[in-house]
C-alpha cells in the first residue's frame, strides 16, 4: 500500500514539474503575441458594444479599415479576424466575443480555402487560444481543431519554434516584461497607433503602406496558368462549422453575412470553373439562410477596382482598404435600406465581358539548338483579342531589340545564334490599345541549355 501511494504521489509530482517546465519553455521560446493578442485584449477591454464586427482571417484583418467604417456608418465597428483562421477557429473566437459584446451584424469574409481546408494549422490555434479567457471555450476549441492529429503541437506551443540563439530567448523574455506589452491596451495606446502608416493600428486592423517595398503588387512577371477549384474538395467539417457560426449568431440576435473581398482580376480569370465554385458557395449559404456577396463581381458604380489597390495577390494595401471600406459602408447602408442588392453584381458573361484589358501575361518556350520557339499567353476579358510583342534583352550589352512587333499570333520562332546570354520579354495588350499602363510583360532567361521549357 505504501509503495502504491509513493508511485501515485511521484506521478503527481512528475506531472506538476512537467507542466511547470512546459509553461517555462513556452514563456521563453514562444515569441511575444502580436496582432492576435492585441486584438483579443482590445475586444475584452472595450466597454462600448460593437455594432458591426468583421470576422474571418487576413482578408478582414488587412482589407477592411474599421476607423473608416466607424465614420461612414456612424457605428462602433471592429476587426475581429485572425490570420489563416478557418471556420472552426472563427466559431470559437465568436463564442468568446459574444460573452462580452452583442453586435448587430457579423460580416464574415471568406475565400475558397475556407470551404476546402483539411485542417486549421496549430500556429493559428495558438495565436488565438493562448489569449482566450474562457478555459472551457479554449478546451473545446483544442479538441475540435486537433482532429488532424496535431494534439501535441497545440498542447505544447514551444514545439513549433526554432530559436536561433540564446540572445533571442533573452530578448523574448525581456520583451514579455515590457509594460507596453503586459498592460496593453492602456489608455491612449490604441488611439496613438491609428495614424501609423503601416503595421498594426488598433481595432484589429493591419495596415500595409503602399509606398513600402512590398506595399504595391507588381502585375508583371507573373506566370499564372489556368487552374480549377474542385467542388468535390469542399469539406463537410468546414460547412458544419459555418452552420454552427450561423446558429451562434442567431442565438445572440445577430445577423450574419458572408463576404468575398476583392482579389486581383487575374485571380478570377485564371480559375476555369470560378463561377461554378462560387455558385456552390452561394448555394451553401442560401441553405443556411445566410446572404452571400462576392465583391469581385461588383459593378463599378459601387466599387471600381484599381491595380494600385493591392499589396500582394490577395490583400489590399492601405489605399485599397480605404476605397473598399468606403464602398462597403455604402453597400451596407443600401442593404439596410432594403435595396435589391443583386442588381449591383455581374453575372458570369457580363463579368468576363467587362474586363477590357490583359490582366497578366507570360510565355512558354522550347529550344532546339539555337532555334527558340516562343508561345505567348495571357489572362484577359472575353471580348479582348490579345496581341504580343517579343523583345530580346541582351545581358551582355544591356541593349533591347524588338524581335517581333505586336501581333495577335502568340507564336514566334527565331534564331538566337547571334546572342550568348539574354532574356526574352513578352509584352501583351488588348489589340489596338495605346495605353502603356495596360501593357503586361513577362521576362525569362531562355539562353540556358535546356531543350524544352513549358
């Protein structure tokens, strides 16, 4: 009996020591919480109820400016979104929110990945769950998101981090004792960030300065062959959690709408069955009695997309977020006034016909000795006839030679024996266009010894 008690006591001591060590490792090795922690803490500390909440992942976090929405709507809005979060995480995040706030409207931003994801990454779970106050909510979230088998990565957050040096550990520990970090948000902290040009600016919004090195998307040198979104990849677990989100909102007398934020046009054109997949998403939403709006199909009278609005192939920069937020606020007002919102969206044929330019361009090539066969390709609207110009960029002399001027024939063959090291550039435009800003180009070194490239 004494031996049994000793083993029982030793087991308890071992577990306690293990938990203490695990917490110590997490404190030392897991980096300071950043945007997610700040967003959660602001949500908890805000005394005034949120009227409108933008939920989801980085499409809300970076595309919707709540400061502008506040002014345009005359309401208290908040970006309650977390990077790469899937529906399972959004459900538990919203459960936490509804314990502290009673919003009238949740705008949940979505993209195809929300419906086809197999798992939510452990780092996504950790970035939110570590700062949840409700232990029960955190526990349910843990088991619901761990069905992919990554239980340990979620339970022991330090497992997922590679520390580069002991100095990083020291700086991380020191940073976690900084009063700005420990006491956030102190009075005035959030307000002081509002006018920052980039980074986290409060209210859950992450601003990207278009003048930064990677603040504005370069539409050239993007090789974007056609793709498909397989409806068969839609995951029942994802739709199950969307249903749970819908039910949670109803229980809290809150309306839920789904919103797809603007993407660069080439992201729509490159997906062959884009409308088929989008119609399936609309059908799922309709079956759950949720209204769904795809801002990629919005007519220019509501929102006119411009190339300088994007920071990358998915997200808006500060200029784009401002324009989109003003448009979205006006859209919400129209909707509240009972407008028929369907009239503001293109149907499939109308959308493709509305794109009167080349969105991206590239070429494929094959080589036989010094003979190179080039084949231009591009993404463009249905009424556009693209034409291609081929230019040789001589790497040795720095000179550029037009080896074939604009022509609607995408194919061209030339003999490269007079050149040693060079690139080929294809310029593509809508036939007859004289707008240099509407020309897309793509460069590639074709002086290699490869016999075939496609």
